[in-house]
C-alpha cells in the first residue's frame, strides 16, 4: 500500500519567505510527514521550521516521541515552532501522530482519526509528549494544516480530488490573509494503486 502525498504552501502576503515548512520521508517501514510552523513570520520563522524539518529528515526512523523531543533540543536556539508528526505504516495498518502547538490533523478514514495536539512550542521545553495511534486502511486520507489555513470547510467536499490537487485547493481557498500557510495531504493508495499524487519529498 503506497502512500501518496500532495503539498502546498505560501507565505504571508508581502513576505518573501514562508515560515511554514514540511518534510516527507518514505523509508521501508513507514512514511513520515513533518509539518512545522515557525513562530511569527519571515526569515526567523523559516529558520525554526526548516530546522525542525531537517531534524525529521535526519532521524526519520526514530520513534515519534523521541523524534519530537530531539527536535525540541535542536530548536532551542531558534524562536521555536508548532510541529506535528505523522507516521503512516501501511504494512502494519497503523498511523501514529504527535503534535505540539497549533498544527491540525484532519482525516477521512474508515476508523475515526482525530488526535488533539498538546499546547506548547517545540524549542521552548516540552513537559509532556503523547503519541496517538489509530488503525489505517486502504484509501484513508489525512491532512496536516498550519493555523494559517482556516478549518471552516468540509474535508469530505474535496474527497474526490487526488492528494496534490487537494492540497492546492485547500491552500487557494482557505489561506488566512494574515499568516503563512501550509498543508500536506497523505493518502494510502486503495488496493495498492497510485492515484496520481506527487511523490513524497520535502522543501
């Protein structure tokens, strides 16, 4: 069951760089998705979010709890970031999630997937970390969004779109005018058949 990924991001209007960043790493046992929202805007926000994503790339096979705690240390010299991590593991039919700060996950899935995030800032010291785990099935779709995207829309209305197009539409229609924005769409291919998404990568 391959995991298909679509991504889209855009800076706050008037800014030259985006303070939100993502990383997608596909390894033999899982696909790791990291979405980071650096505090504020501009180059300092981008530095924090890119540092989070680089740490995710460098340690993609680490357990999520250890990964985000290591990230907290790395970001201590930056302004910090809100970060969410998804580990999609089709081989064992499960998905794991950990989130610190305001990076939301939404899903269209056979079993309900709705984990909360923990208040806090990665880089400012983490008091507690909880990793959530859910069953994963063919066709399940998950969307990570920074808070620069309004959540006031029905994800089911976009369910007919392949992941890359869905990410583009979410950004185009729902980015807030006062913030950077980024979303990552990940879908387990139904029956192992590719649906036309952009392959996993990172920026």
